């Protein structure tokens, strides 16, 4: 069990991680995570030890509906533990989403959201590449078929993912606009 002195020190790290500037903030966040693990504590333990902390609106950036959905899901699972919650928006900053919570909860949510948002962006980029391969193959606009013996393992995996994705794409064909009896304009 952690002593009050340890929890006080962790709360100072937490406040520095939320209120610090640039590198100071990141260093404090890493130290906080390391010390929480070292003492076998969670952010919930800090919340319980500082349970009288009042809730207020904290602002997070979510640039599209998918990021807002991700933020909402993480908020429900890690903070409010329910499916219903209220958000706030700002007229002058359309990407900001406000959520009610304590400062400790906001710090934890920020760390979790950053982690999953970066993972989401990475996966999205990967899927865009697979989608493009599927689209090109589905609509027969590839220059040439690849020889499987010449493909790397990663290229084979990509081709398999693209093949599975092709079934979900719309069937459409480009129809020539110029007939054989018409002249092409230069």
C-alpha cells in the first residue's frame, strides 16, 4: 500500500504532466506512468486518494466523426463507465470536444486517447493502401498482374487482404463515351 507521501508525489507529477510545458509535460507523464507501475498503483488509486477533486470541462481535439466516436468510446469505458454522457463544443474551435471529469481523469483520458488515436491513424493509413489495391484490381485498372513467385511476403499479405476487401466494393464499369464512328477531339 502506498503512503500518503508517495501519493502526494504522484499527484505533483500528474499536475506537472497536465499543466507543464512541452518536454516538461512529456517527461512528467513518463515519470508518472513509471512510478504508478513501480508502486502498483493506477490512476484510479490517485483519484480515490484525491476524491474531493471537483469535476470540470476538459477539452480534447477530435478532427472528424471517427475521432469523436473514438474519444467518446474511450471516455465511456475509462471515465464515466456508462453509455450516456454529455459533450460540449465551441463555436470558434470546431474540433474541440468538452467532457466533464476530474483533472486526474482528464490526464488518464488524454494518455489513453493519444495512444489509441495514433494507433487508429496508423491502421487507417494501412487500410487505405489495401483499399487502393482492392479498388485497382476490382475495376481491372492495373497495368499488369504481379507474378506471385516475385512477390515478397508482405506483398502477398497485402494482395490477400485486398482480395478479401474486393467483395465489399461496388461493381461498376466505365463506359466509353466515344464510339468507333466518332472522331476523338485533340
